[in-house]
C-alpha cells in the first residue's frame, strides 16, 4: 500500500476515547511502515456504585458496543 494512502486512512479514522467512573475504552489506528495497526483497549474499573448510576453504566457500555460495531473497509486496487 502506498505511504500516502496509509497516511490518508490514519487521518480519516480518528482515535476513540470513551471514559467515566466505570472504565475506559480506546481505539487507535496508526501506520507502521506499509501496515495499518488497529489498537483497542478496554478497562473496567472495580468498585461499588449506587443503583442510581446504572443508567450511566448502560450508556457507557452502549458507546463501547457502538464503536466496536463500526465498520470500515480498506481495499487495494
């Protein structure tokens, strides 16, 4: 793959960072030589949380699920 094309994809596909008191989720796409590298991390913090924070927790998990289901296609012609 041409180096300029790798740079185009890494600029087009922005890093994702989602975090709150429950944890942290990150994705990153970077070019290493002729290769695109996709890095994903998810950290869930342990703790005791009040029942009133359940809705916030569900929204946090939904954001992560939405990002994990994102689709991108790279083709070489």
